C-alpha cells in the first residue's frame, strides 16, 4: 500500500472511530491478529476509546501529523475534551483538558497488527486537578 493511501486510512480511523464514534469502522484498520490488554481484534482497540468517550463525551481528536515509512505509521494528535463522565473511575471534574498523543502503528498488509501509544498523562492529571502542577507559572 502506498504512503498516501495508508495515511488516508489512519486519518479515516480518527475521523470515523474517535470523532464520529462509529466503532464498527475500526475493523477497517485493525485485524483479528491485533492484540492489546483488552483482547484481540478491532474490538480490543475500540474498548479504551469507548472509555474515553464515556469520560469525555465531547472528545475530539485532532490529527497534527502523520508520518508513513514502509509498514509503519506514526500519528501525532491532540485529544481535547471535558471531563463530565469521570476519568478512570474518578468523579467528574468538569474540567477541559488537552493531551498530546503519539501512536506508532505497525502494519501487515492493510491492517494494524501492533502499536505503541504514548500520551501526556502527567499533563492530563495536572489539568484535571488530580496532581499538583510541579511547575506553576
């Protein structure tokens, strides 16, 4: 698959699954061989996304950059939302947050078989008031 098609595939996943909440569309990008702590296949990728949507019902994921290199795609994005559903079992704070996220996806054909996700959880916890800001302005 060429780089432009792979980039379009990843952007479509963000638009459809993250932003439009069309969870069934995850199967276009994640195959049965995908494994995560939530299980296997597209459903395993969707489960943590559903949890984010429950905590942040107005969640939007903005794509900042997509880099394609052979069978690897790097997605850099910004998550924005308001904690009205309670994040990770905590009481809702009503606070708006934004968090950077970097995902490195490894493909076999046109499906993601594994990925690494890094996110600014420290920044999110500070924004939610869970942790005190160690660098106050």
